[in-house]
């Protein structure tokens, strides 16, 4: 746990369109950026939700003249509206995330297109991971990241929508402090911290959709998705 | 924006007690870890709230036999209880943060001591920054970090309680996408993402209270604290 981490932007991904072999394009971009060593076991690749949604054709046509024309999609993609103020809708999506506008995004898109969230971001991550293992025979972890707001803090941060190959929540503090103390403060959501760290080098306006994190403790790798492990169930939620 | 970031744990800080010259001890640890080059302009140092609270004597005696003996302190340090379930109190602290137990922490402390949050974490960060500039003549940014929960996601992540020398929120996506789009999704809270990134190498049980992030864009450095810029006011908060 005293190793350094390196966060490396991976440029060179082309504009993604539905049906693209996203995993293949990511591998090509990684091999170019990381030449000569290439992707290695225990690398973590953080991939923007936007390119996953484009590759998976999670796109809808909207009226380019109406900046609110995606709002019916927000309600269609939601199972519950949590708060509403003006045009802002905070809802629980059909996947279970609680976020603004059901994660639907028109930024950096053609004016008549809106991108929805992937149907199953954990599965999307697994597919990329499996394709990389199949072609390059390296075991990497994949995080599909999106940019969410927070109720009590201004500004957005990137979080994990889905992951594969890495355990999403870890007890980084060990158990030596368990006697009579509050154990609920020991579990760290490492996939959200990794997603946020990757965001710092991605620079959205430059269109860098992928970042690599190298140096992660091999003990953190393992099974578990975001939806099953990170997304709170309504019964344990005090703010829904 | 295509530079790599490096996240470097800084071990070697002794057990901090009230009155310690925390900035001096951090500088010593940095110079040992970073030998021969030492701290450099535009390095970002992320410092655990716990060592700041200890150095500033924000400590209270509690009953070591009673794991709930700090609860009266939670109410004293709060201006408003936001939610309560069982022993868990989520409140607005007198500083403005909304968090569990007013940020009061007994982990990794003597059994009869609880650590409160610093009175003014932005000021604490400024003092460390100024001391480093005074002694080493380098301009670094300081983030004082703590570990908070999130209402809709399990696991905790590190966030910035205070900062100095770095602008807390940036528009990382530029403005090319401003025509008719939703501008509220462009502001990224970089200090929270930097705090979370640092947490990944700190390894709480190893007692590494400081991490350095190198490679941050010099354009991100500038004025602004967390409480004034990141903490939402009650009027813009939909969940208080």
C-alpha cells in the first residue's frame, strides 16, 4: 500500500459510432500510447460512459432546436422522480442510479442526438475486459465512468457506473480498530475514487475518453459489479 | 491536459500531538521521500484531516468504555440534524459540511480521545502552504481531506474539507458546447477528485497521512477555499 499510482491519459480513440468494436479501438489506442510495454496485468482502464453508450447504440433522436426535447426520455428512463426543481429532474434510473436527468447527456453530441446510459454498465465493463484478455492475454480491470452531482457539494465528480475485474468497495483500514468503534466508516469505494482520479487527466473538451491507472494493489482485483455492490437499495437510503 | 499524474504516498510522519509543527514535519517527510528533487512548484499535497486536528488540538476526552460517548459532541458540533437512524446522525456541522457524526472520529485514536474537525480547514491548508513557501520557496497546493459517505452509494470516498493554492471547481469541458445545452454539468470539483485519488495510496491502517500529486495542470492553481466554493448553501440544497 505504499506504491505510487500513475494516471495516464489514452488519446487516439476515433469518434465512436454504433457497432464499433470499442474494446478493439481501446486496445489499439493503449498499445500506441503505452508503446513499447503495452497494457499490463493489473492495469485499470477507466472508460467514459459516453463512448460505451455510442458503441452500444444507446442514442435517441431529439429536436435540436429544443434544449428540453430530451426530457420525456428522462422520465422514460426513470422509475422514480426523487426531486424536481425547474427543469432539473433528479431521479432513480431503471438501473438504480440516483442522478440528474437519468444520466442522459447531449454535451459533445450531434445537436439532434442524446446519449442514454448503457443498459448494464457492469456487463459493458466485463465485455471490454474479456475482449482484452482474449486478444492480449492480460488481466486488466475496467471501470465505466460518468459524471454525477452531489446533493451537498457543488461541482461534479466522476463515479463508476460499472466495473469488471476489480472489487468495488474495500476495507482499506484493516480491522485493528474494530473494538467498540464505528465500523461503518471503514469501507472505501475505490472504484469511485479511481473514476474521479481518471477524470483529472481525461479533459473532456479534448475528447480523451480513456485513462489508465497503473500501480493499483493486485489484492484489489477480484469480482463484483457496481450495481450490486455500490448502488444503495431504497431500504437503506435515508434520502430518497 | 494530456499530462500524466503521479500519486506518491509520503510516509514518515511521526505520531502527531497538539502543538506539533505539522507543516515542518510534512516538509521533512516530503524531502525524505522525494529525495533528491524535493517538493516542486505545482505539487499538490493532500493531508489527512486527522493529523491536522491533532496538531490543532481539536481533541476531546470521551469515555473509553462507551462507544457512544462522543455523541453529545456530535450534537454540539452541529447546527442542524438532517437525518437520524439508530445511532447514526447525519447533520450539518457548524462549518457547513453535511456528514455523519459531524466528522468526529475515534478510529486510530487513543480509546479515550475523539478528534473533531478543524475549526477552519481552508485556513489550516493556507497555513501549511504558507509555511512551505516560507521555508522551501516552492508554491504547492494543499488539500485537507476527510472521508465522507454518500446518500445513494455505499462505501466512503475522500473529499476536500479545505484547500489552499488550487481552484476547487473548474470547468474542465470548456465552453464549446454552451449553445442550448445544460451548462450545469460542466463544473468539476477537482479538489474532491484529488482527495479521492490521494486516498488510494494513503492506506489508512498504515498511517500514511500525506500523499503528493504531481503533474497537475499549472492553470488549476489559484485562490479559493472549499467552504466558500464547494459547500452548498441551504437555499440551493434539495436534500436538507
